[in-house]
């Protein structure tokens, strides 16, 4: 094993991995509602870089992505079985190993054995065998989802204890052992653990990418609840105080930018859905930000622009995505420079 580094999401990318929804996924009953959202995300990415799209069969995805105005020469299809569409969590996490990209294929067990993942757990291996990646693959004997960690590209990881210490993921490992394994796999030397913060309706055990995101120049964008009557008010207030105590590598406080709190979103049964502006995707030259047809959408886009002043900020209506308890970042996985042929 050489010298490893886990790049930040805002570093140069070759493309982004997604999986198209299908009838046998949880999207089955609402395909007509959610397919346009996937098509819009793919089209937006294709204007900046390539998009690798997992499909069960190519016809409908190709048609809808074209109709959304995608740059089709940047869209690559791969026919591979999938359970669902959460590429952030089953996709490869790419490190630079002596400056060469290496695809780390962690185990994915449906967020702690909550959902079937037998197909999704094999997708990275299938993509490699099909020649879709230029980088080599290494299988890692650890359950870890991409949405559970944030990297600044300089040796710091931000995560939550609720997720990484979940007894249904790696019950044989304690906090110190997990930190050592993260350091070994990612070349990191600092792990910032959030002990508080959650979103109602979230199935991931508090993935960090729904709560707080590392950004350039020692900045953290985080969700802030300003409604004392909301069930999240106490936990997210505690999370903010934790963030205020974190220190950068230079020993200084992080620059903290709050993301606004949207009005509650609920499904037909009245269950609250995890609407969060933190679930944005950074790509070459742009940031795609989930919106929810909420009066706070504009303020959320402005907050993200503060953290990424040199990028175009693109809002995408993700109300259909949160019907299955995830959002924009959850359905995408960036592929750093050198990973695609």
C-alpha cells in the first residue's frame, strides 16, 4: 500500500455514477414521478462531465435523458442488475494511492440490514469487469457507505457516530479501531465525530451528507433549525455547538455557514420526509443543490454559493426523491480524475 489520500469532492472529476430507477426498485409505484428528476440530474451533470448510468435495459432511460437535454456524448450506459438507486452508498470510494486512482469497494448491507442490497453490493465489481473503469479496484472488508463520510482532501474526515458505530454495520469494531481503519484506507489523520444531529424519515442512521458538509477553505455548510417547535430543534442546536468546537488543521475554528430549514415535507401517510439542503453534489464548475418548492430554496442556493463562489449553483427540484428518504447527493457518486477510461 502506497501513500493514500481521499480527495475532496470539489477536486477535478472524470464523471458521476448513477443508477436509473426501475419497476423492481422501491421506485416502482412512482416511476413516472421520479424518472424526470433523474433525467434532469443526469442532464445537468452531462453539461460539465461524463455520467455513468446503471440501467436494467437501456430504452426508457436513453429516451428520457435525451428529452431532458443531456449532452449524450457524455452519457455512458451500463446494463447491470440493481436493487435500487443509491449510488452514493454502493458506489466505489476513490482514493489516490501514490497519486494513482484506486477504487475502494466497501461492503454495502442496505444501511445496517434494513433493505435488500444483494445486487447493489456487486455493482462496482461488475463495472470493473465490464471495463467501465480505468482505475484498479480493491475490495475492503468493512461496511461503509459513501454518504457517511466527508473529506477535505487534506487528511480530515467528518462523520457521525450514529452511523459508523451502528451495531448492524461493523459490530466487532469500536471507535478507535474504526479510526485506524479509516486512516489505513484513506490516509487520514483526523476524524471529526458528530455525536448529535438527525433527520426524521432518514434510513441511514444520520449520514453526514444530510447534516454537514466539508467545503473549501475550512468551511462547513450545515443544516440549522430555527423553529423551536420543530422536533429537530434541540438535536441540531447541539450539533451546531459541536461544530463550533471543531478545529482546523491550523487549530482555528471552521467557517460555519448555516443552511436554512425547509418547511416539513410529508408523504401521503403523513410520515415526515428528510428534506435537507445539505445533500448537494459538487461537480466540475458547478454545484447541484436539491430544492423542495419551499420559500427557503433561494436562501439555500445563496448559502451554497457562499461556500463555492467560483461555481455555478444549479437548483433541482428533489421533492420526488425524498419520497424514498434520500436526495440528490444520495443518488450520485463522483468519480475523480483518472477513474474513467
